[in-house]
C-alpha cells in the first residue's frame, strides 16, 4: 500500500514535470528521448556540450530519458551553415533578424558559405528562464524513475554512442576536408591543363603562320626567278636573229675549245691586246691563233656567246681557242670540247 502511494506520488510528480515540459518546450527546453546524448542534443540546437552542461548545472555527460534540458538560457549559440542556408532562413529558425546575425558576426553582406560558423544570440540578447516547476519537478521525478529505467549498462551504452557519434562527426569533417582539397587540386589540374592546351594551340598557330609566310616568300622568289629567266630567254631570242644574220655573213669553223682564267698563279690578267681581265671579270674574251683568227675579231662561240679575239696562248695553235671565264672552277667545269664558231669580222 505504501509502495502504491509512493508510485502514485511519483506519477503525480512526473505528470507535473511533463506538463511543465510541454509548456516550457515553447520557451527553450528539450525533452530527452531514449538514445539521446549530450553531443546529439548540442548538435540539434547548434550549441556546444559545455554550454548545455553549464545551462543545466550538469557535472557529467550522462543524461536520462524524459529529462528536460534548458536550451534557452544559452545567450550565444553557434550555427554551422548548411547547403541552401541563407541569412533569412537562419534568422527565422532562431527567431532573430538578419541584421542581428550580421552584427553578431561582423558581416558586411548577406553572402554566407557552407561550413561557416555563425554566432547566434537569444532574442533581444536576454536568456529565457524556464518555469520553476519544470526545473524542480523534473529532476525529482527523474531521480525516482532513473533506477527503474536507466541501468548502468544503459549509461555505458549512452557514453559509447556519444563517443561513436563524436568519432563519426570527426570522420565526416575529415572526409569533407579531404573532398574539398581533392576538388581544389582537381580544379588546379584542370586549369593548368587548359593553360597548357591554350599555349600549345597558340604555338601551333604561330608555327602555321610562320610556315605560310615562308611558303608565300618562297613562291614570290620562285615567281621572280621564273620571271627573270623568262626575260633572259626573251632577250636571248631577240638577240639570236641579229647574231644569226651576222654569222651568216661571217666565216664558220669547228674548233677545239678550252677555258682559262686570270686568277691563276703567275697569271698577269692582261691579254695580248691589253685588256685587264681582273678589272673586267665579265668580259667575253677568247685566245686565238692570230694566223687563223686575227686579233680584234668579233667571234661568236657556240655555248659561250659573242666574244673578242683579244688574247693568244703558247698552246693555242691552228683551230684551237681558249675562252675566258671568271674563276678556275668555271674553267675546270668547261673542260675541253669541240664547238662551232663564226668569225663575224
């Protein structure tokens, strides 16, 4: 009978505590549920475990089901910005204004980022007090109910869950940090690759432009060369009829021809008739046998052109001539050959 009365009295106390909790929940209290830990409750209300303990005079991290925790007396809380949060949505969540949040955190604009920690104070900067009936009745009811509902094993389990949750939170933060670092490295890698591709593209374009310029220059030089050659051939064609008419009036014969130069060792460079070949390297001169071709005669030599018989030579006898060329290499290239000549006068 006494036990029944005690239980009834306890029930009355608990009922009073629950009623107080129901009304106090609207003014900043939290009803502990089975499986809750201080860390989990702190995360729900964006406060620290130490702030919860200070606000509820707790000396340990152990809490019990149906316990009422005061969260309104914490004047300053911390809110971790989530994806999609705005200053307006956070202000609605905590019953404050956007300007207050900006003032508490020294913000100059409404721009916030996921993961950012924001300080949140109680409305009007004053701690809200829970009703005395809740603060007093709940602990008495919990003290009577705790031995029946909370065993030592449950306390150990709650501590283990809290440790596990804290570890999971740390792992999640580490994973997020590693993900952000990987994203930053990937972005840097993509930027470097884009820069390398751009540099390669510019280099290829420069090479293409250079190649096109060189090709155009080569084509211009080739066209100029062909034009000059065409002009020379045209001039030669125009000259040939005159030479042919002169040849027709002259004496033609076939002779053995060689070549000589004025730049050989021991050569004076002056012909028998006084022509300075060193001073006139482009002069058309041949050495002849004066008994066959008189000195001073104009002679047309096949493959050499019109020349003046202005020189003699020790080996130049009979039907032999020696044509003057500017260099020793040209003389060697000319060699010894039979050519047709026409003595025009």
